[in-house]
C-alpha cells in the first residue's frame, strides 16, 4: 500500500506530530510506502519528497502587502494545492492521510486529492472543522456556539485572542472552506475520542467519523517500580491547560507534597514569580523526560478546555503512574476514576488539592492505581491496537476505491 501523509510540520512540534510520526514509522516497518507532504523548515527530518514541500509561511510579515498575501494564503494555498497535486500525479498513492494541515497547507489540499479519485483520511487532532479557532475556547471559557455551523459568532465574540481582524480572517477561512466543500470531501475522519466524535457529528455523518484512540509505545516504555515523592505536571504553561489551578492547590497544601512543572509557555515567567515553591524544570525530552516521569508519584492533567486524547495521560499510564485529571473533553475516557486515577471538576482547587493530599499520603494506593493504569494502557491504548485500527480503516477505503473503479 502507498500512503501520502500530509502535515504542515515535519518535525516533532506537538501531539499531532507524535501521532503522525508513530504511524509513519509503523507503515514503513510493515513494508508500506509513505509519501511525505509538508512545509519547508530547518527543523524538518529528512524526506525523499522534500522537493514537493511548500515554502515556509511567515504570517508575521511586517508590510501591508505581505500581511494581505499571507491572509489569502492562510485561507486557500494555491501553492499547496499545486504541489500536492503534482506529488499525487507522480507517486499515485492509494490514499491520502491528512493530520495538521490548517493555515500553512490549508484544507484545500483535500480537494486536490479527491479530484484525482484518491480517498482522504483526516485525523481530528483539534476542533477546526467545527470551530474556526480550533480550540472551542475563548476569553477563558469553553464554547460550543459554532457547532451548528453558524461561524459568524467567532467575529461577534472576537474569539481569536480578542482581535477583531484575526477573528474576521478565521471566519473568512471557515466560510471559504465550507464553500469549497473541503471537509465534506473527506472520505473518513479519525476521531481520537468519543468527545471529539460527538463534537463533529453536528456537521458530518456518523458513518464518516471513526473512533480511534491515540496509541502509546508500551514496548518502548519500561515498567518502573519507582516513586520519588513528587507530583508532576507535563505540558504547556498557558491558561487553558489549568496549570494555575494546580499551582494554587500546591500553594494551599503548604508544602505537604512537592510539585515539579515540566514545560514552557506564554505564562511561564508569571507563574514562576507568583508560585516560587513549585519547581519549574522547563522543556524536557528524551532521557531527561523519561527520568522525570519515572520518578513521579502522580501525574496531573488539570485542563480547563476540551482536551481530545492527550498523549500526556497515555504516557503517564504507560509508565505506571496514576493520573489526576479534570473532567474535560476526552480525559474521562482515559482515566478510570478511582481505579487508575482520580477525576476532579475543572478549576476546582479544593477538589484537586484533596485528591492529591489523599494520594500523596498513601504510597500503597498510588502504587495500586499505577499498576492498573499500566495494564489499561497495555490493553486499550497500545500502539499495536492503534495501528491495527488504522490499517482496518485504510484497507476498507482502498477496497471501496477498487470496487468503485470496477463498476
């Protein structure tokens, strides 16, 4: 089988890239041919198809003409459509799998594949098809106003960082893509959580959206019986992630348990100044990150926006760590409350602190929860299970394509 994989970044930038590269590695290991389509960037890993990548887009261009040109390219990239079309013609893939294609590649590339009779899979790493700002979150609150397709509310609410001009641009993008029917041309959506699937069913048919949880590399993560007595947060230091709720809970606990914060973000300096008793260790990766997770007693995911299928939860479970998570988005689908971890109401400092106090006071309880978390990760969220589901989707679409072409 030959699969063209499209993603605007060709380096490990975030969770969507982690999933994309995991799938790419699996496909190649099984003898399938993978054709890459992305954007030029000095951080990219090597690819045989780099000549077909689009030029790097800079949406912060200072000139008025540059800003207008960038805005038009964000809505519809003629370069991306032309280049992916040429790549499809040259390589003749069995299907195209799109991941994070918004803005730099644009959903217009979907139409380029469909006009050539190639099935298209799109993994819903975020809410972009039903939310112009993709997060379902604005002005500090979760939002469902655009799920019915009335995207004008993004302008009314100034959802894009409170900016009218940015909000108008994202509204224009949503309207143009709906006029082009880009998302309607997707053969199969992959939803990594029931919550995501339910969110997009307001716009798409049930049979068009397939549930497939993200997978975690169980084999590559060793089982460690280690507990160094600290609570761990892994992730971006920004408001929607709920990190301040955790920092407040730690401050209220008056040093009853240490807190390690791994990550960077726009609010990092403010948090460090406001909460000096927490230990901020910055961005971590590879061996350093593995060491930090291995020593943790508990991993906290306190998000206050609708998380999809966060890899931080799956990785914590794979390491045999109990997870304390908020009841937001897809998190409750991953954390079995009272079994593999504990759930709390998003933003509730007292509830979060009580959960952490209870767990940090009982090594036996967190050890038992961690063991159950590892077993659940092995059983339900392994890469093997994810990849088996992915191939089932691929094979059904290729069979459908062959059947249609034979009629």
